[in-house]
C-alpha cells in the first residue's frame, strides 16, 4: 500500500493549528520523515490511501469546526532516501 503526504492551510486566530495537528497525529499521521521534521502543516501517513486521508481530514475538520483554506494529498512510494511521486 502507498504512503501519503498531506499539506494543509487552516484559518486560525488561536490554537486551531495545534488542535488540528494533535488530532491527525492521534490517527497515526507523522510530522517527521526519515528522522527529519516536516513543515508544520505537513504530515505523512504510511500504508494508507489518499481517499482515507481525505476522510480523516474531513472528519477532524468537522469535529473541530476548522476553516480550511486549502489541502492537498499526494500518494508516494518510499524508495530508500528518494520519494517517488506517483502520477
């Protein structure tokens, strides 16, 4: 099964970014890759599909009443130290 990279932008006037990320981490998303920190609103989850990532994202968005500006999900395969993006 492939991995996904999720990047998002949330309108926030407080700690919504932290709450949102916390909930995504509870669902098994990671904020590091190959022991390196990812940008703050970028997460990875291994062994999942883009469809499941969209469901997870939507569920948390609804639960927290978050206002999302944009989000993108990309599927990739890990080939050692190189990330290959599937087209």
